[in-house]
C-alpha cells in the first residue's frame, strides 16, 4: 500500500512515516480504507502498541506518522536467531496478548496478526499495522467477498464465512506463539488453498511448544470461535506463566508487580544496531506538516498486499541462501492418488514451449552458464521466494531427497533458472520434478506478475545437477501463459483429485450459479444418504454440517465430501458409489440446460477425517448414461 520512511522532526523526534503510493491514492475506496486505518489506530493505546502521532488522510498523497520503535520484526529475528525460548518466549506471549486486549477493548479487530507485524524492541514486543483492521461492530470499507489477511494466520471462520471478530485475532495469536516457539507455522505452508484446508480440518503441529504455554495455545487454536478464550483471558493466563518465570531468575521479594515490568525483566532479545539519524536543516514548514525531511527509506508495507511474499528466506549480498525458520508442511494422505509423471508433462508441453525473447533457441547448459545471480530488489524478491518455496517442497517430499540450488536470471532471454539435486527412484524422480515445476510456476506468477510486473521474465527453466555431468534442462515453461499452472500437473494421463482441488472447493464460492448448483447437489445427496441409513448402519440424520459440496475452478471439478466418521470402510464405499452417481447426474443436467456453457465436467467424492482425507470415487462426465448407477 505504500512505503515507510524514517523521519525526524526539527526537534530531533524520530518517527516512522507511512506514505501511500500515488496510484493507490487515486482510488476512492482505498482512501476510505486508509482514513479508516487512521481512525482505528487513533483509538488504540497501550504499552505494547505503536502510537499514532499525526496523520493527513485527505492530503494529495495521504500519510500517517507513528512513534519510531527500533528493532527487528519477529519474523526477521526468528530467521536470524531461531525460535524464542525461556523467559523471552513467555514475555512475547504476555505482551502480545495484552496488546490484543487493548485493541479489542477499543472496539477494534486487528485482522492481520502475524510475525511481520510484531516488532521486538529493546523494551519488549510491539504490535503494529492496522492496515486491514476494522471495528468490532463489523463496519469496514473492505469489499464483500474479498479475502483479507495472510494465509497461515487466517482463522477457520474467516475461510468458511468471511467473518472476523476478536476470536479470529486470538486464533492468529495462537499461531504466532506456536511459530515463535518452534520456527514453523502450526498448519504448515504451501499453496493458499492447501493451507486453508489444513486450518479448517487439520490439527496444529505444536511439538516444541512448552507444556504450560501449549495448553493456552491449543485453546486459542480451537476450530470454533466460541471455544477460544478472549484476549483478556489469554493475557491473564500468560501473565501468570510469566510471573512463574520471573520467580526463577530473581529473588521472590524483587518480583515486579505489573506485567509490563515482568516483560522488561525477562526480555532478552539481541538488540540490532540503530544507526544515527541526522536532523534535517531548518526550513519553512506548515503546522500541518510537522515531520521533517525523509532521511532513510525503511521498508515496504505489506498490510494490504496480504503477505504474498511472507516467510521468504533471506539472502546475502552474493545471492547465497540463508537458513529459513519456516517449517515443513504437514502433508495430508490420499488413497488411490498419484502425481503425474514429469517426463509425460515434458512431452505434452514441449509443443507449447515459448521461445525466449529475441527468438533464441531453447534453454540449455550454455544459457544456464550465461545466467547471473539476482540484482536489484525485484530479482532478489524472486530469488528469496523461489528458494523458500522450494525449501518447503524439499521437506514435503521426504523421503525423496531434494537439495535446492541456485536461482539465476537471463534478462535478455526473459528466463528464471532454478537448479537442484535430486535423489530418488525413477517414479519418485518424476513425482518430485512435477512438484518442483508446479511450485516454480505458482511462485513466479505471484512474485513477478503481481509484485514486480516490471520485471522482463516470463519463462522458468529447471536445471538438474548431477555429479560429473553438466546441468541438464528438465523443464522449460511459460509461467505467464499457464494461468492456472496446470501444465505441470494436468498432463493428459487422466485427471485425479488431490488436496489442492479439495482445498479450493472448501473456499466458499461467490458465483451465484455455482452456489445454486452446489445447494441442489448437496440437498439431493443428503436426501439419498438419509434414505440409506439402514444400509449404512446408522440412525443419525445427516445434514449440511456433515455433507458439503464445492468447486475447484482450475480443474473444472465439483467435490463432494463428508466428515461423518461412523461408517466402516464398506459403508463408505457404498455411500460413495451412490454419491458419485448423483454428482455426475447433477453436473450433466446442468451442462445440458445451461445457456452459457457449464464449465464443470469432473466430480470427486471424498471422506475427511482427523488425520487427512481419502479420495474414494471420481470421474469425468461424458453422458447421462455413463454416470454410475
């Protein structure tokens, strides 16, 4: 949404000045949102917040100024030093819980609690950035149906219904503390739809969170908002834990009485160097512009960008990768599913490969040798994102061994190269390379096309490195033209449903026709299911809470899933047979009667349990007669 500058007043006061990008300032809706941010920020005060000092949301270029607080973000600290432990972890828990208590007491919901919005100052943590906050009464200027927030920190109810409240902030707080204690997100990382699926139906990975704090975090991460404690209750519990920590390091008679003093007593986070600031020369200023000349550009603000480049590993000046604090994702298991062959994908896409700029020949070891390391902010962002996402893939592929290599750029050819080493059998090799290619496509479409559209790149090239041999091209693809990144996964070998599609189907649709068809299908399937209660061995009448329908537009598929866990395997198979036929007929009827063409030609039936999902039946529609009986 803008840039944050470090600035000084004529009296030497140091402030942080958020200046809106000019193109954003031209949008009335954005101005209204920024004005709302100023209003909400001015409401909230507390020892663990960053106070708003002055603002002018109606200026030609809107801006606001807050107090300057030195220190890295929680994300930056974890990246450099690893997870917090001991007193500092308990101090972080208490301080951030108290910050949320103050926010909620002012009638505000933050809606973007995450490590990038927590600064670790010498005096303790501070929560900042109200870029997408709204009033607790629900009023805001965010468009209906627009998902706000950052994947991994969004609550289950936000995914299901789009609603947020103080309980959603508490959920994000629980994820924040788990991340601070372990270095990984409790629901893993990956594609946004996959993360959404885990948040709504999976259990958090809390291994490594200290026992007493873990109990509080578990309650904060409850799936249902009503089951979570309030921020105030969480703050009280964390303060009690903090007090017990204090008594272990100081004499009992010297234990501080307030939470603020206890946080200060145990806060032990390395302080980063704070450079000297130069007071600008005196010059005429109006009373409205109290902030002096900008002297240091600090960082881009990601509040409205939704954190697309969040959790990327750092890099050194020579482009080498530094270690990441990001954890392995927790993959879900699937029966009867397998990834398509990377070799097949290469065969199918070879005819559609885009030649590089200037009509050059296809990429090879020579062009790889000519490519260079990242230069400039945009390319470094791309390199960090690729290395981060491929690092996640490497951990997800275990026991297949993937060693991410280097990211290079060939500007004249418009190509981004990624090298890797891979140890696996032939089948595992094909599967892994397909995953690598899909991740590359998704990453580059996000970072290049959305964040840095001025970059000249449109093609990615995968280079496999082997000892004693030149690097070999294993994939060469136009990520701009492949809008759904399907060339790497849908290779003509027969469609099969997977966790990505199921996760997409779980995100509520905003298309009226899809909603109508899904409701009709769910109603028919529920009726058929309840008519089979004798066969299925249950007396319970099931409804929309147990059986759901959704759509995966990228694969033209409709998913039907149940989270009713009382059937045995034979009963599940019987149910799935009936449901598959009903889903097939609903889609075929819609296709026959739709005037504008109905895009969905595939269906899948799945069961969701506590540890993952099971794909049971799926197919592609050809005719009404071909649907299962």
